[in-house]
């Protein structure tokens, strides 16, 4: 029995808009595990942002690619591997300045897998009224502690993001994107409320390659399902690429297969088609 790998993005893919996993997806995963399929997550979230609970509910049996490929968590052995490299300090300082100036959120992912969220306004719940801001991310913040944030900015940071309302992100994205021209960092606008950065060459695809090599699974036996721009490199490179119907048009163009939205049984139906192929 050949091992096969399946990777799910989380928000907008594995999770529906109610932030639950469709039962049809869970049932199909269970069927395929007995046929040599190994199920994994590939997300921009960190380990402390609800990912372990999501993996448990879905019945996943493989690995978690975290922070857009900077880390890989082994579900069975409960071990964390660092894949990413420290981000250039020029980029880190630019993200910090943008967060302070806009009085919004700065997220720091350190090389030990820990995360810190700073908010530079007075009270996030009073000042941010965009519901998309609250869909994912931290629930506790450090508010305006300059000594603490400056000490953290000197640490080894492998992933950083500015989180704010869509209009704020639109303003700062082109400013931060300019760092790509000097190869200082990869800059992504993965949703309406985030601009993110990591070292050049790090992506969800980097994490997939790490797991493929570890398990000796060929690319033609690898499947990836996603919806947003931080899935673009992964879906461009993996053999069996799938985009959700609610995904971005750019991702749909490069995916081999486009299925229904995350609010339907589209993933379960797709996985069940793989069950049929295994008979």
C-alpha cells in the first residue's frame, strides 16, 4: 500500500464559515486513513492558535505545517521542527513601525514556536469593528509595552504580521511589499486583514517537501487543498492541487481542480472520489 499525503489549509478550507469542520469531511478522512492516506494541515497559524484542537476534531494522523512553512509539528510524536530562518531586522522594524503608526496589531513568531501579539491602540474591542479581524488570531494582547516589544524585536523572529482593517492593510501592503525587490523577505497579503513576512524561500511548499522527504512520499502521491494566496506556491508545485470554490481567482487559475465552497460538502465529496480510486 503506497502512502499518500493530503494537506488542508485551515481558514476558508478545512473550516467552514461557522469555524467548524463538515461531518462529511471527517467521515471521508476516516475512510482514507485505512488506505494509507496521511492527513496534515498547512496553515499560516501557529501551534497555539487552536490548530491542535482542529487536528484532533478532524482525526488527522500526520503533520501540521505552521506559520506558512516555518515550522512542522509531528502529531504522533509531539515534536516541533524549525524550517524557517530569521527575518532581516530591516523588515521587522518596518512592520513594527507600521503597527505603531496605524495603532493596530503586530504578531511575532519566534524560532522556538512561541508567539506574541502586540496591540498599539487603547482597546482592540472598542477600536476595530471589522468582523474579519476576529475570525482568527490571538485573544490576548500585550498593550503598548515599549520595553517588552523592543526586547522581543531583538529575538530570532521567523514570521511577522501586521493585522488591521482592510483599508489599513491596503495602505501598508505596497510599502512592505517593496522589501521583496531587495530579497529581504517574502511579503504576502493573504487576507483582507493581514500582511505577513518570512524569509525568502519559505512557504507551505517548503514544509510539504520536508514531510515528503521524511516519509518518502512522491509528489504524485501528494494532495493539497487551499483557497488563499499563501497557498499559491504550494498549489503551483504539488501534483494534485485543489482550490476551494470560495478561493481567490489567482489560486483557482493554477489549481488542477476547483471544487465547491467550504460551506458545502465539497471536500468530503472530493475525498470520497479518492476512496473510489483506491478500490
